[in-house]
């Protein structure tokens, strides 16, 4: 690449060096050319937004948002009054000129998506490319991203990972995508990250099992939200749990590690729902036992269920409800598991 092809960004003094104190007054921005800021917003919990993101969203002259009504709620929460225009996959191209118009007047603008980091399985690529091609600065305001948040708690290797985004909805194409992915990660044994709708997560896991075999994995559901849940274990066990549910709700991301079927098969289920309801008639309330459950293998979990079954005289549905409250686990999972255990000879 020749020197004259290199493009550098002029960083504004108010936005440099996050570890140093800087003058963040509005007058100290706009000392260089105008900038498009790509601003990450919460993926669930409204508190997951940086001070800088709030300041930038307050200071820019226009915010291009995937869904203006959605972003209006966030802005209102932070008392930000900056005007919004829509910028989604169907009008993205036509918004480039509007944004260039503002930037040409020396006015900063921002781009946000409904949740998380714009452009990550979200609109914005064409805007960023168009604005860069027009010679303006584009700077990130980093923050939440479901892929990275989930990966960081997956317990799977993080030294090399591939973001696969949403798999193809057609099974034939999805299978060949998975085959290509499998070949691509062989060398580095990378962890794979998928985004998937809750309605298709079971089918995706079935296809991965078909193409890649059983692997250690995690399904993260509703990250940072009230009912967040992390299912960790071998794909086959996660599949079993998901299939036992009448419905799967909420946003899901799937993380698939490397390894063979010979893994321990240990599964852990965690939820952020507060365990505030006391349980009558069952002596399983100790925190040690709860900890045991979270760390136990499937067999140990089964023996906890069997013990509870033996020592309680209530109906299975009531027992499942009680244990679900007790251990913060989905009632339906416990119910199905007890039924399966009862069917065993
Ligand atoms: N730009 C976003 C990001 O930075 O993560 C992703 C947007 S993409 C349209 C939405 C998908 O991201 C969802 O279908 C789900 O797969 C994943 N996702 C977003 N928020 C999530 C959350 N709170 N928990 C789990 N997955 C989430």
C-alpha cells in the first residue's frame, strides 16, 4: 500500500486516552473535522452504557437509529434530546447523503442499532463505508455486544474464536455453512459464536451435532436481562434441556467449543433470577446443596432429584415447582427430568 493510500483519523482531544482525564466540555469537541460515532448501546440492562456513549449521544447533532422509537426510550432514560432519524437495512443507502450533509457542515453524528454494537449482525456497514469513502472520520464508542459478553462467561477457549452470526435459515445451506466453518476452525480449534432466534436454536444445535459431533458449548439466553440464563455442557445435554421445554423464549446466542464426545458431560445452569421464595416441606435449602447442584454432573443432579422425589409426598408438578424455585432452574426442565427418571427401570 502506498503512503498516500493510508487514511488516518484525527482524534478529538476530548475523546483520546480513556485512562487520562480530559476536558470533556462540548467546546472542546469539533476541533477537527466532523465525525460519525458508532455507539454501542445496552443489550438488555439499561445501565450497560458507557459515560462516554451518553456524552457523545448528547453532544452529536443527529443520531441515526435502526428503530427510532426503540432508541427514543433509551434517550429518554438518559434525558438525551438529540434528534433521531431512522437508519435501517431498507433505507441505509439513502441515509448516507443525509449524514454526509451534516458532517459537511462540521456537525458530528452518531449511529446506533437497537441493541449492542452497530454493524454486528446489525445495519451500518454501508453507512460506515460511505462516510469513510467521503473522507470523514468514523470512530467507535465501544460497549455491549452479545457475542463478546457471552464468550467471556462461556468457559470455552477465547484465544481464537469465529463470529458466525446468524446461520442460514435453509437447512441445506446451513449444513454446508457448518461444514465450511468446521474446516476453517480445525487448525486453530477456534470457538464458534452463533446468533440464533429462540425458534430455531434447537434445529441449529441438531445440525451442529450432525456436522461437528458432540462439543462443549453454551447457550446464553437473555444476557444482562432479568431472566438471563446460561446453559453450559455438551451440545447433546443442552439440546435435551431445550427440547424438554414447551417453548424457548428470549434472545439466544450459542457458543461452540472444540472437543469430542468423550467430555465429562457436566452441565451447569445459571440464572440471575433472585431465589427469594422460601420452600416448605423440603430440606434442600442449604446454599451448599444449591452450589452442589450447579456444579454437579448430570448423574449427581439426577440423584438430587431422586432423593427429593423419595422424601416428598407431593405431586411431581408441585415438586418440580418447588425445586425450580429452590435452585433457580426452569420448572419444565426439572419436571421432564423427573418423568424420565421415573421411566428408567
Ligand atoms: N448488535 C448486537 C450485538 O452487538 O450483539 C446483535 C444484534 S442481532 C440483530 C440480535 C441477536 O444478537 C439476537 O438474535 C441474539 O442472537 C443476539 N443477542 C442480542 N442480545 C442478546 C442477549 N441479551 N442475550 C443473548 N443473545 C443476544
